[in-house]
C-alpha cells in the first residue's frame, strides 16, 4: 500500500490577496484524511508562470500526491498546465468530449465563442482525463516519476464532483486506498482547550488508532477521533470505545458530535422539558436570538425577545425600574438581573437570559470594553448574573458573550 505524502496547491492571485478563502484546501484535507491519506503541505501561488514552475518542481521533490486546483480556464492568467509542463515536457491534445461540451454550451446560449475557450479542453497526452459534468474544463491525472498529479478546476462544485467521481475511484482501483476509516468530532463547552488536553493527556500521549486531535474554536473545544480498520464495523467499534473512554473523563462538558451547534443542543434541551425561552439583549443586539431562531423548530421553544439598547428602552419598553438604572447603571449585575426578570414576565417564558455590557472600542459608564453581564432567570427562582471580561474586537466580544450564555443554558438544562 502506498504511503502517501499529499500536497494541495491552490492557484490564483485572489487567494494570496485574501479576496477569497481557500475552501477547496479545507474540503480536500478532510476528504483525503477520511481516505487515510496524510496531507503534508498546503501551498498557494499567484498567476505567475515562473513562480508556479518553481513551486511545481518543489512539490515533485517532496510529495507523491499533488492536487492542484485552479488555473485551468481560458484566459491568459490561467497558467497551470503551461507552468507544470516545464516539469512534464509533454505535448497537449484536444479532448474531444470537452471540446464538444464547450461548443454546445455556447451554441445553446446563443453567444459567440472565442478561440481561447478551447484552451480548457487541452489535456496532457498521457493524462487520465476526468469528465467534468459540472463545468467545462476536464480534470486530469498525470503520473510522473513516482508522483501522482491531479489537476482540477478551482470552482468548488466542479472540484468536489471530480474528486468524488473521478480521483478517488482512480486511486482506489490503482492503489487500493484504505477506505475503512471513521471519524467523529466530539464537541465540548465550558472547558478550555488546555484543561481538556490535561484531562486527556494520557490518552493523547499513547494514541495510535484511533487518533485524537483537539481543536479549539470560539468558546468551545472539539476533539476529532479518527479510527481505521479492516472493516467499517471494526473502525466504528474502535471509535465507540475511544469515545466512551473520553466521555468518562470529560463527559460533563460534552454536548454533541460532528455538525451540531450549541444553539441546536440548547433548543433540543428546551424542547425536551417543554420550556420556552425569552431574551432581553443590549450588548448583543439580538445576536443570541438570531442564533436560536436559525434552528429548525425554534418556534416551539422561543417565546420572544427584545433589543433594549438604550437606558430609555430598558425602562420604557422592557420595564426595568429607573431606580436600578439610575443607582447602579445600565451596565451592572443589577440591571442584567432585572432585564432577565422582565423578559420572563413580558414574554411568559420558563427561562430567560439577558445581556448588557461594553462591546467597545470606547468605555461606557466608566466600564472598560469587554465588560459583560449575563442575567439568567429560571422558572420561579430568583434571577442571577454571570460576569465576564473578554478580549477582542467589538464583534468578538458580542460572539463570546453569546457563546457564554449558551454554555450557561446548556449546563442548566441538561441537569
């Protein structure tokens, strides 16, 4: 079985300028890993012949599976094939299927086709050609001096189609890819990455199969488990055992796996209790409820909410006592608690949450940017608050406050 050293190369000056994100590399990395292929390098290059040529020569020396996306179009700056041919030294020929498809496209649309469009149909003489059902330019696989080169269009839908229907079948047939691989992303909230890694230190240190890879994101931590076996059942069994071991150590912080979001879990927990939630938002400007109502079925758990950004709106619309806002200020634990109490009363919900604070960049009421008060009112219990001070931009402060509220709600509702 081939020991793969894969490299993903994205072509396009727009990638280097940050005008678009290289989502192709992200998707390819995930799919290659699922097939047991190790990715060693991610690289990107602009539309420059000499730099592309230099990069391709380097890739040939250090990798044995090189996947190139982009630069296969009809324009002058689509240079992938020309640049890599400084390495291959091959002739091109016109792929008749691609040529006919291009001509049919222009005829159907009643537009004049310029001759440079035929450039998309040019393929290397010894290429294994992949028919592109999602676009014009075909994909190509070229084997050169021990390396497998894959050339794909940069358009994501075309690239994904060709990988799924052309490249992976080719590699499986010729190189017997190890396909019995299962992975699962365990999602944790309310615990930091370093603390979680400390809990799992022994399992991470001794990992072989399955592998364990912690990954931090805003306000939560993921742990990707990947298992490989001789059968899918064996891989699934290994995955289940490792997951059980990890949850025995950190299960109190686990809220779900793979694509689930914390707002989905909170919505699920609310629904299981038959509870409705409401919110009064100042700092977050409606962001909390916006996340919640993006979840299907939100109407079953969301009673309503109110954005009360000013002192007047807190008093007149929400009904917070002017005694509280005058004595303690609108950015205070007392105001946060009162906002939660009033939200529960106004909307008749079982549980409510509120947000007040300073998103920045300037101070407010003598409070520094990053100051956050989250109020919570549960059923008939007295309202309480959670204080935090976070770093970051205005948007980051808001997002961290929202994530913290979902964390608090998760731990309230799951118990």
